């Protein structure tokens, strides 16, 4: 195995996940891995979890999976404003109320890390960082920040999600940090779903960033179909349309 397919941050967006799977199948890609955050923000939590479970895809626990799995009122997200925080509270409350107990048990049992031996390199998959499920490893952090994290886990390639922003950073040490972006809630002003393939031959690392159009309106209108009082916050529909925040 020298090529794997990695995706994550689906966030209850079934139309986006279905489109990604169709694209993966059309390309003949195999060896799928999911970086977690199956639920939250979108209105298809059970459909998304069930699809992942049926396919038997190795999947990490995201911070939102952790929160919903234990019926917490905290998703572990870093909200910048009181408005965002209130929307987040409404989102996890809705997700808790609409995710089955069986699927919550599945979310609770997901692992925090998945090591993947590839070629001559050690690859580690995480949701946020190896240190915390909800740590944001933004691409503009200093090189020594990334170097210390990779030193701590002794790997050559670290693949993460959580920020919903695709990147491939090559460190001065020659090691790699890669973000697989987001299937269901991109934040780079491109509403298309995102995922990656990672190919390692010997010590050579190649990343392909793939974007997939999907039925955004189906996902957005499903959010808007929930009650304004007690439903999924309707501004999330606009964010899907804009590929923002």
C-alpha cells in the first residue's frame, strides 16, 4: 500500500459525503481513512454515521464526535464571538437530540490516533493534533511548533483535520504536516467538499487535493427546514453556500 485516501470533518452533511464517495469510486481509490467529526452543524448525523459504519472505514474520534458521544453540551470548538458560541450550543444540543444511542456509542469508541506505515515513513492520522483532539494546527504557526509536535510522536508525516483548511507543509527537518480539509463544512470560501490522497514511495511524499461539487442546496435547505427556535441554526446554511466559517 503506497496510496491512501483521507477525508474528514463531514459534520452531518450527507449530500457532500455521498458526492465524495461517488468521486472516490469513479477514481478507483481505495484504502480509505476518516479523520472524524462525523456530526454537528449538519442535519444528517445518523445517515452519515451509518454510511461510515456500513463501509467499515477506519475512523478517528473528532471533538464533535466526542461531545455528542457523551451527550455533552460542549463540542470543544473555539468560537470567536458570543454569537458563534450560542450557535454552537444550539448545534450540539440539536445533534445530541437527533443522534441515536447506538450511533453515540459508536462515536464514543472511536480512537484518537491511527498510525499508518507507508513506504519508509511513519504516518500518523489525528483529528486536531496528537496532543489534543481539538487543537487547531493552522498552517501559519511557526515551524518549531510543528517540529515539536512531530518530535513528540516520532513520525515523519502527520495528517490532521479540524481547521477545515487544506494544506501541505514541508518542515525544515523534511517532515510533513498535511491537512485534509473538510467534506461537509469547508472554510476556504470554496463550497465544494474536500479530501486528499497521500502517496508515499520510499521517502517521497505526494499529496493530491481533490474538490468535489455536491448538492449544497439539499444540505442548506435541510438546515433551514428545522425550527428557527430549537432547530439547527439557520446561518449554517449560508455558510455552506459560501464555503465560509
